[in-house]
C-alpha cells in the first residue's frame, strides 16, 4: 500500500505543477504516466490489491482479507514450512501461498535486504530470526502488527519470545519457535570418563579439564567463535551489552555479565579445552556422533537436529539444565524465529492472517510434529508435549527439561539493530582471540570498536 | 551544380554511415547495457554515501576513494592477493608449461590420457573442488587428520593461519594448471613443422629446440595466460569464501579485495563503499595487466 500512496503523492505534485507552467506539460505527462505505471506495478500480480473498499489496519480487516482470498508469497527455511503452507491452503482454498525457500540464515537475509532495497520483489511474509528482527524493523521494512490488533495475543507466548518480536514499541512479527538453552550431553562419554553432569560453569570447566586429560582427542564442547552463542552466553550471565533507544545505541562488551562469561570461557579457550570444530560443519555432525564433543550448551530446538543429522548419537544423548554461575536456574534464548509481514506487501491484511494462522492457530501443529520447539505457552504446558519420552534421548522426557528452561530465561535482553552485520564480523575480531587461544576480552573490545564505527556510519549515535 | 554534387556525396556518406551503425547497433546496445551501464552505475554509486538506518544519501565526491586508499583492511587484502599472485602464478604457469611441453614432445606414452587428466580439474565446478579440498584439509577427520595420525604429529594444519594461503594456492593451481596447459599446448600445435625441420637440420637437440623454437613461439600465449592469472588472482573469491565455513577465524571478511567488497555490500549494506573498493581494485588490475601486456609484447618484437 505504501508504494501506492507514495506514487499517488508524486502524481498530485506533478499535477499541481502543470497548472503553473503549461510548457512543462510534456514532462508532467511523462511523470504522470510513470506514476501510473508505478501504481500498476505496485498492484501487479494480486487482484485484491488497490481495492479502496478494504478496511485497513483493524482486526476485522484480517478476517475479511482471509474470506476474500488472494495470493501471497512466503519466504522461510523452517522444515515445517511446506507442510504448513499445504495445510493452510487446504483450510483456505481461495488463498494461494507461494512458498519460497530463499536460503538459510544469511543467504535468506541477503536476498531479503536486496529486494527491500530494490523496492520490489519482497515476499509478503518472511521468517526472521529474533536476533535479526530489529535490523528489519527499525528501518521500517516490516508492518507493525498492532495495526491488526495482534498485541492482544501477548498472553499466548512466553515472555522472552514476545519481547523478541518487539522493536521499540512496535510489534513486528509473531513468534514461531523458541530456543531456551539447555545442556545436551553425551551420557556414554560421561559414564566412560566418570564425569558428573555440571550444575555450575566452574564444574563444567573442571569436567572439561578431566575429560581432555583422560583423552586428548575428546573435548567438553566445541567453539570456534560463534556470535549467536557468545551473545546468548552473555545474556545468561546477565550482561546487557546492547541498548538501543531510538537513534542512540550503546555498546558495552565489557559489562559485568560479559566479564562473568569470559571469566569462565577464557579458561576453556586458553586451555585448548574446546574443540576447534565449527558448528554445522560435516566434522561437527560427525564429532557429535562419535563422542569427540561431549556436551552442547545450545537452544531447545537441538533435539530435532540431533535426531535427523546425528543418527550415530541415538540413545547416547541426554538433556540437563544449562549450568549457571551460582547454581540457580537461569538460561537465555539461543536462536528462534518469528514470521513478519513486509511493508512491501500488496495485501498486508492477508499476510497478517497467514502469520496469525501459522503461529497462533492450526499452523502450530504441523510445526510441532516436525520437531519444532514452540513459543506458545499452551503447547509448552501440554502434557502430551512435555512428558513425551524420546527414544533418541534414551527414554528421557527431554521436553520436561526444555520447557522448564523456557520459564527461566533472563529478562530484558536486546540485540543490536544491526546484529546481522555484527555477527558477520565476529570472526574478524573475537575470532582472532579464539584463533590465538588467548583471552576473549581484547577480541570483544575490537568487536565493540568496529560496531561503534559502523553504527555511527549508518546514522546511529553509537557510544561505548 | 557543384552544390548538388556535394549534397549527393553527403547523402551517400550519410547513407554509408547509417548502414554501419545498423550493423554495429545491436552489439553497441548490448555492450552499453551490460558493460558500460554497470560500470557507470558503480561509478555513480561510489560518489555517494548512504546510511542504512536514519539519514539517507549524501553526495560525498571522492571521499570514498580517499577512504579506500587509507583503509588498512583494503591494503591487507590487497597485499594478500599480491603475495598470492607473485608466488602462485609463476608456479602454476611453470607447471602448465612443463606439462604442455611434455605432451607436445611426442615422447610421452598415452599423451592424450595425460592431457585429459591434467585438464579434468578445470571441468570440476569450482565450488565442488573447494569443498573436496576442504574435506581433505580437515584436521579432525580429513586426510590431514589421517596423515597426522600416521606420523603421530599435529604438524599438518592446512587450515591454520600460516598454511591457509598456500592451501588456497594449492587448490587454485590444481584447478587451473590444465586450463593454462591447454593454452600453451594449442600454441605449440601452431608452430610450423618447417621450423622443427630447420632446427633438426641445424643439429639442434631436444632442449635446444625447446629453448630456440618452442619457447619463443609460446611468448604470446604466456603473456595471455599471465594476464588471465593476474586477473584471476586479484579476483580471488570462491576458494577463500567457501573455506571460510571451515576456518571462520582465519579467513576474515576482508581476506581478499573481492570478499571485502562482497561483505561490505551484503553483510554491511555499504553499497557505495563496496562499489568504490571494486572500482579501485579494477583500476589496479587493469594497470598491472596493461603493464604486463606492454612488457610482454615489447620483448616479443
């Protein structure tokens, strides 16, 4: 709709000037034709767009759009997306959803940023991870779903995921999955080397030392420097390195929480106790299966990944609460995505309806059956979900641990409004500390400096 | 009278002229659209600075160029590909030359087989080749790990800080020796038989023939292959970009100038600065390639 409004304005301006100077008529006509074609382009591909009778920006508009039908495009890489789209189209036969897998993570965001910049070609609905949400929300690329009254859905979601779909006051998506962190550990390795499941990070370090001494080819975990992991660990330690208030961004990667984390993690990095196997590489999956990597502090979505990609680990893995600094339960979110409506959408009401169906309706079921970990309170409390015994986890009701974790996420965390860029240069800065097996603090300082420079270049008032 | 003659000839000239344009037109249109327009757009972009959040676009003149020339990251990446160029290109071209001479010597059994085998890596898609080598380089489960186990050492670390550039050079050499060999080999096939006969009558042995007949005949091909390789080195992207997933801390986002430009625009949304980096790098490449061509052809005379 926005593109249309804008081109209407252009046309009005052009017409005013034609009254002033008839000599410029040709130019004006050209401008009007261009503007008209822009309107056409904005409406292209969708019959419903441009009909002025449609009430805008209300909860009723969503239902009306759904009844009316139309075509929308959805970009996502979630495993359940295809099944969800099929189920949706079955339920609403007059709505056609073009499902596109535009790549995973950064590939997806690169394409999304390009079509947003190009001004056309963006999907109506896109999957956006919580950490990336502010980056798309703040420059105004996403629709504020409060327009459709979605702010009333708050009680359906966990506090941490509900917070994650907000930027400023705006609501820029509905949460799909969540990833409260837990400690996944290989029981076979633990039993063989006489390790006990660590409750504190100090115990975790001690276990790491014991394991690596017993077998230099085994590591308590792997870490080659991963921005998503590092920020989650800082989150759990109570750090708040990023604060955004409108144009003002403050970055402090040496706050108490961050130091608490590096105080523990430096021991592992400098002691060579973490395997230098990058996450998601072929080597990683192999190492998870053969006991090279004994534990993973990671998000609650991991069981699905283990079951599908680490077949050799079946029966060996278990889940425990994430170790903490003082033994009191506390965790952080690690990963997780929302679905958002893009401003470019020609039919935002229908797009919003699809998002609501996905994450606050029948769409949650196909998501759960594909092994997803929900953000919806009702599903997190559902005994069928919570008490489900998992053969992969040796009969453990893994979800009991994971759903309990969802309730102990440390509050008031926020990501940077340019977190994707920040993550992309993590290896350039903090990665150097990992590479040299030295304390991470100087690397974090270098990261902070680079981020302050970038923030200021992009129009923020960035301070450290 | 004189006027009309002049008019007629002018008309004829015009006629001839338009005819020419009609023939050249389609090419020019495509050329302008696909070559000149993108370069023009890049130059246009490089004169502005856009803020991804708040602020908008401002005209900054040549400020981006000044920034690039002062940018330590740019020079680090440039230095890296320059080093790569100075070491890898001669090694690769010498290997290609030796292979071409060996196959051309007619002393090799099954030379057709060797020609195919040496050329084969070039036919493997670059991405696949890098993934394959990345697997061999793996120090936890790959060939490198097996070798380390075999010799009971940890010395073989192809993906570590100091080994990375040679490791990449190895992949690039493997990929492109065959391609360059083919250029040299086809140049050797065009040497007239009479020259060899004359050399033989003059009593030249094999090595003498190589030095006095074959190498001079190859000069043009060597210059061409060198220029291609210089451009290829400066545009190094695929290999480090794919290996980055295996060694994210060794290969920075500005490991090569092309990677720098890519990450500036796609991770940082700094399209203007990225265009400037690309243009500066293009200019450097053009100048160096031109100097090589000038030197190469002058010596040929």
